[in-house]
C-alpha cells in the first residue's frame, strides 16, 4: 500500500501540505454526503447513494490521509511507521 501511496504523492508533485490537508477535509465531506444520500436524509434528493459509494468515499479518506502524511513527513517509510505507532497506541488504549 505505501509504495502506491508514495507514487500518488510523487504524481501530484509539489502540492503544499496545507493543500493536501484541505483535500482531506473535502474527502471527509464526501463521506458525509454519501452517508446522507445512502439514508435518504436529504428530502430533496431522497436515497441517492449506495453502501459501495460510502465505502469508496471512506477509502478515499484513507488514501488522501496517507498521501498527506507523506507530505508532512517527506518520507513514505516514516509515514508508515507513524501510522503503525498510532495504531498500536489506539489498540492498546482500547485494551486490544
């Protein structure tokens, strides 16, 4: 996964970290939109999105966050290590 994330980071070139963080915010909004559409919570649109749409948007958030992490660290290996440390801390805190 991290090799592909590194390729995406390189593909997008010299995009500032701040722009990558804004993109992440946009993707989170798209998750909310998909959830609303999946449950018909907008009376004007009704049910207009599917579970697959929601899952695709969630995956976009993960990918965009990973690319942003490389933008902050400057290195895919460091970003991966940071995510692994954080995941270990969160699972430990949950008692898992």
